[in-house]
């Protein structure tokens, strides 16, 4: 879910090499709801025919991304590049994402093998 124009997240995801890990990209404009509205996150769930808890969302704005996502029932990681300390729910860089998903998929997708 992006509040930016459609091409911005698509190009960025491809440029940093995460394209193979991303199934779909949605924007506030394409779903008709803005973050942190629950509808902004439920529309993609319905479109993908997935339960909210089966989707991992990564956002850089804690209030509009993370709080909104969690209220909609999705799994969330906060991308905080300037935090001095990281925890299990915070990423300092997207570069760790491929390894994180490879090593710990069950932490993000309970009930799936």
C-alpha cells in the first residue's frame, strides 16, 4: 500500500531487488482508501483472496502504516532506518528482507509450511 504514485513503489521494489518477493502492489488511489483506514488494507486482502494475518506489510510511517495495518489484522514490520535499536518488529534496511523471509517464514505466516 503506497500513498505515492503507482510507478514509484513498483520501480523502487525492482531497483532494490525485491521484485521476486512482492506479489502485488496497491496504492491508496487504486483501493479508494487512505492509510490508516482499515479499508486501505482490507481491499488488497480481498483482492488476493488471503486472510489479513497471511499478509506481511512493511511500512516506514509508524502511525499511518503500522498502526493502520495492525488494526486491519495484517502482520507488520516497521522500516525505521534511523533507529539506534532494532527489535523483532523493526527493520533498519530492506536489504535484510530476503534473508529474513527465507530463514523465518513461520514467524510471519503462522500455520503455513
